[in-house]
């Protein structure tokens, strides 16, 4: 008789890297202490009866914009990590866009402490590589950042301080940045759209009706993304960085990724809005559904699903980016000038459970896309899968129940701009989210405490090897 576990989850079907099978999960000190044959006699302080439920590794959202400590009117660490907990996300990676931009080790540390004070889930931080001096890069790495982020676009007008050190439209600078960051061994995540092509299409698109979502697409068509990605992948054959392409939207970019396969160390992600929404859904949501790069067409969706199936794209992320209602409202009917971004923390997991129900992906692939691949690519080995010794970051899901998205009942502070999924229905529902053994969400209620989320630092790795 095994004695003394903290928690025992009984009667569940458990999704591990090896199998989807009935197992009992024993948790002690926040870690998975044993995976037992169902019904194995064991003692624990708490028993969770998970009959009828599946247990999956908690999601790791590698692309999130809380923006704190800036812009509390858009949401706070507490409000948005509550949303994460409700959405089955046990670790989120916060992007560096803030005011000021998170582009020095000192700012990383201030942000780390700000997040640690009120996060309900674990978190990691990106930095922008403002200063490419070895000293500045080393200081950011030593501050425990999980990766670097850059844009190939210019800073949006009026938001220069939010993008300082982040916006690198010049190709020479992109190459220098990839070369400098390759030495760290950390991933370099890139928002890839070609600045010269954006300018070209902007000039050509003058006179288009600004109230149409198709105009937003005409100003930023797939070729802008695909060209930027092709150039980055070419630069990376020279630089040898550990490159990651953020939010792939289009069939054209999927084709580019396939053609460059094997030429350097790169990976790519997409998001639910590119997988299950089209430009007509964006039109229905108005500027509340405006996201950069734009949501495309049905044919692009199909290409993205096939890229998930064949491993061309290995991550699905939220790109959660909330705005205050007044900020979107000020640009009603004006797609070119409305701020880009929409809330997604409570959509990611239900939308992927729905994809499982529809036979698009299976449960194993879903956990790879939402957690396993992230833990591996970003070197956070305690996370990402259900196995002995790993952090007990779990979601208990009911595949037979449905999730009804009602914007007004979301936990995100940005619920009043969450028009894109208002009224959506997904097959599958999150019953419970567990962070390092603690239940942080259960059946519609947040049970986690602010400040229990921990700063997650990657395990140091040797630099990526130049392929060329
Ligand atoms: Zn983003």
C-alpha cells in the first residue's frame, strides 16, 4: 500500500506522450509522483474522482500580450492569468510589448517581479534585443528570459516606445540580430511581415472602403508574410539562430516553410483565429476582430490544418492581445486604423478540443501542439507532459460536454471586446485546471490565488549550430 501522496486523481483517461489510457495520477509537492494502474491501492490527502474525464498536460501559451504593468485599462496580470487558468493554460509566455518596451535586463526584472506579485499561473518573459552588445544580451539571458522577440515591420505610428528594440524592418539589422542572438541558444521569435510590401499595398489600397475586413486583407495580403518568412529563413541559413515564426496565417507561408525544411533550425506557430475564423467572421465582429496579420480564407485554413498534421507547424498559441473597449470603439468602421488584437486565452483549449471532436487532430497531437512541443522548443523540461517527476500542471476535460462562449462571462478583462467568438460553441469543456498540484479553476470558478504563479526560466542550452 503506497501512502502519503498529496493528491490522487482517480478514474481518468490520461493523455501521456506514450498513450491515451486509464491511469491514476499521484501528486506530491506539486509534481507527478506516480502514474498508477487504475485502482492501485494508495493513500492521499485529496482524492479527485475524474470518472468520465480526460487529463491532459496544462497548456503552455507561448504567445501572449498582457502588457502589464502598462495599460491596466486593458487588463492586469491578475485578470488575464485568471482567464488563462479558466482556459486550461498553466504557463504563459508574455511578449515584450509594454510601455516602455521590455528591452533591457533591468526591465525584465521589474516585469518579473510585477507578474510574480499577482499571477495565478506560471509565466515566462520575452525580451526585445534593443542593444546587440554581448553584455546587454548576456544580461537579458541571465535575467531568465525564455526567448527573444522581434518584428520585421516598423513600429506602428504613435507606439514607438512600445516597440523600441523590437521593430527591425531593415534586413541587414535582421541578419545582425539573428547572428548576435544565435550565440545565446535561445529561440528568436519573429512577427514576419515585409515592411516594403506593406508600404506597397498600403499605397495601392488607398481609396478602398475602410469599413471592410477585406480591405484589411488587401493592405496586408499573404505575400507580405510569406516574403518576410522566406527572407528570414534565408538569413538564418547564414546566422544559425534558433528561429521561430509567430502566427502563420496563410497557405503561401506554409508552402515557404515546407520548401525551407532542413535548411536551418526553425519552427512555426498558428492560432485558433487563423484555423477556425475567416475574413467574413472578422467582418461580422467589425474592428473588434481586427488582428495582425489578418485572418484569411477557407483555403488558408485548410493549408494550416494540413501543416499541423504533417508537422510543418508545431505550436498553436493564443496571441491574446486585449484592448480597452474605448480604444476599439474609437475606430469603428475603420479597419486600417483600429488597434490590432483580440482576446484568446479562454478560446485556445476549447477550440482545439472541438478540433479533436471533429477529427482534425487527435488528443496526442493536441497536447503536443499546446504544451509538449513548447516545453521542448523553449527548454522548460519540468513542463509540457504528464510523466513521472514533471510539474503537475494538468487540465481535466470533459469531451462529451460543450463550451458555450458568452463574451460577458469570460474572465478576461477584455470581455467587452471579445466579439470574435461571442456565441461560439465548442465540443469539449474544461472541468478543472491544476497548477503544480493546486486546483486553480474548477467548473466555472477561479480557485487559484494571485501570486502563486512562478517565473519560469529555461534550462541553459548550448547555442544553436549554424547549418550553412
Ligand atoms: Zn502577438
